[in-house]
């Protein structure tokens, strides 16, 4: 009886692949050491300076992610996802093997390169499931896949914090636990069935109408008006056949070129919609800033409360941040707002709140205030990115949404790379300068006044990149507050003029 049930599950069109991809997602996200990366690198295990970590090691991830994103995005579809999931598993294992056993700046730069490969291949996780299940199950499997990663991320942060705070587990052993987890995810990848189709290069002859790929988007679409209703600018975004409806061509040697040309045409048509363009612009700008803050927040925390002399609560903060982000994202589905009119105002207001949170983190010397600022920052971003996802995806096919998602992330990475080169990289401004030289000078003197001034100087130099990031989000908020004010005033003036026109009897 048990064997018959197992065979029935495997033979099902969606249960078996959904179960395996969810298990894969759980173990690949179950990384309890990730919240403690900076203390691990700057501690006795790797013995790197904060300057080396900030200016030489971390920037490599941004550069590798940018270099790999576009080719991996296309190859993922061409190879039909499973080989890329295997590649992601290998990259995970190599990343944590290097973290555990390699030493030196060059080795840690290699870690960041392979982690860039990991993040570039994440697209395969969600794209895979849509290629092996029918459209009737899209919303359900999307819910499962997203929920399991949120649960795993929260559990990983909590587990890491408990092991560090209560069991006094070393950062090295935390990374060993992470290696075991990602290795299990790699094993799960082998059990996945090979898809027979993909979005762009291996389409079915007869197209299916594909729903939106986001659980929250699906929930929102029943509670909010279409972002393109009554807007002539949005017509172009849906003109022409969706990628899955392109006619099949008999010349296989021109197939790849034809697909690439069609992708370019679809991008032009999507971005010809003014509303989609504005929302995509915010997506790219805000995501670039968000990634920069997340990448370097541990460095700021380590400076406010040095890990070698203070209790570290990075895991607990990340767990709470993940929970708050999930809660705000889900709350959007229950808010009935005319996003066509108020959406850009929300972008401006909450971007201003993000800027305020970053200013707080820059000016405060209290680690708990710094933690609170990060929680507010991440919650506001997750709220807005959910709204942006809905506004962009609600009137697009799955293929066009995936295309815009990938291109928006590419633009965000370009902006992030510029920020990294200018603000962080040692070849640019190199802000976040190591304080070791100043510290040695201070230790040789016995003047408290000089100590106080020196450490204040170090604090300003160390956190100055967050002053730039807060100014960056202030710029974003200014753009959308001005734009939303113009939109609201124009709408009211138009309604007033229409109400004042005489009616014919």
C-alpha cells in the first residue's frame, strides 16, 4: 500500500517535483552561518581586517553577479533549469569549502565569486517549477516554494543565534552546519525530473495562458484595479504575441537568434508603458541600494559593537527582519488602495522612511538603535517591492514578467556596481577605511582627549558609506514624491475641469 502511494505521488503531475524543489529550497536557504559572516572573516579563523573585507572581498560578489546574470539567465532557459540547479549546488559547496578551509584575501575573493554564481543561478529555483506543473497549480506551488524559503531563512537565523549565544558554538562550526545543509540541497537536485519545456527556447507549440509567478501578486490582483486600465500608455506593454506564442520556425540554426530578437522586441514594448517604466525605475534604484545596505550592514554592526568584545545578535535581528518583511508583504494583499493614483506617493513616502532609517544608523552610536533602523529599512523595502511586483506583473504574461524581472535586476546590478566602484572599492573612494592604523597610534598614547577625538573620527569614516546610501534613498524619495504630487494635482485638475463642463440635454 505504501509503495502504491509513493508511485502515485511520483506519477502525479505536480506533487513529486514540488516536494523535491521545496526540500531543495529549504536546505539551500538553511544557512545559519550567513548572519555571522563578517565576524567570522575578521575573527581569528580568517584574521582579515575590516578594510580588506569591505574594500577588497565583498565587492567581488557584485562584480561576479553582474558578469554572470545575463548569460546564466539565458543558459538557464536553454538548458531547462535542472542543470543550473546542479550548478548552483556545486557553487554552494565550493563556496563553503573555501570559507572553511581556505585563507587569505584571494581565497575569500574566490568565495565571493562562487557566491555570485549562486545568486545568479537562483532564477532556476522558481522557473523550474513552472516548467513541470500545469497552470492550474501555479499559485499553490508558488506559495509552497516561497513559504519554505522564508521559513528556512527564519529558522536559520534563529538557529545560528541560539547556537552562538547559548551553546557557544564557534563560527567555524556554524559554517560546517551550513555546508552540510547546502550539500543536502545538492543531492535533492539530482532527484528532480528533467523538464521538457521552458519559457523561451523550448516552448510548447500551443501556448498556455500563464498566471503571475508571485503568490502576493495573485492575491493582490483580486483586490486592486488593473494598473493599465484607462491608461493608453499601458497598451503597448501587452501588444504583440507573448513569447510563448511566437510562431515556430523550421530553421533551427536561427532559433537562438530569433528568440533573442523577440526578447529585445518584448522589452521595448514593455518599457514603452510609462507606468511600467516608472515602477521598474524604482525597482532598479531601490534594489541596488537595498543590496548595498544588506551587503555591508554587518560591517557597521561590527563597528558599533565589535564581535570580539560584545555579544552578537545578528541572527536574531535577521530573523525578526525576515518575519517583518514577510508580514508587510502579506499585508499589502489586504489593503484596498488605488495604486494607479497613490502608488508613486507610497514609493516616495516609504523611500523617505528608508532614508530616515539609514540616517539613524549612520548618526547613532547605539547598536540597538542601529538594529531598529535596519528592521524598519528592510520592512519598508519589502512592502514596496511587493507593490512594485504587483504593478509590473498584473498585466503581463509569465514570460514577459520574467523578462522584465531579469532586466530590472540587471539594471539594479549595474547601478549597484557603480555604487560599489565609487563608494566601496579600494580603487574608488574606499569608504569604510580600516581603523587599525589609528587604533595602534591611540594605544601608544595616554591622552583621553586624543582617544575620544580619534575614535569619533574613525566612526565617521567607518560609517560614511551609510551617509551616502541614506542620501541615495533621499534622492529616490524626492523623485517619486515630486512625481506623485504632479500626478495627484493633474488628476484633480482634470476631474475639476470635467465636472465644470456643461452637459448636453
